[in-house]
C-alpha cells in the first residue's frame, strides 16, 4: 500500500511516498521500520502510542489504534502536527 511520509521524516525514506505491507497499522509501521530503520520510533512512543505531534490517516480517517485493520488498497498518510504559540 502507499504510505505518505511527512517532510520531517523524509530523511529516512528520501521520498514523500513509499510502499509498505501489513494487515494492521502496527504491521505497516513495522514494515516501514524494516525498510527505513528508526522511522517507527519517530511516529510511535515507548508506550506503543502514536506520538502527540503525529497524526495518521487511513483512507482519509484519523486512526490512533495500532491494531486498526488495513486493506492493501488503503492509503496511509502520516502527518506531523504543528504546534506553537
């Protein structure tokens, strides 16, 4: 499936769009980490939760559950949220 990578993480992938496989969001993120070591830690924290400043969308729907089922036709978009004041 297609995975869109935010510019802040493109130093890992060298691309804004990559391919990954998996039947759950967790499996897709592990596949990304297999291909691009270290990228998963930038998205998922030590408690196995999506980091506060990251958002993940699966086919346009915001997802926080790592065990969310994903189909091969789905598109995963990872966004780095902006913060500040």
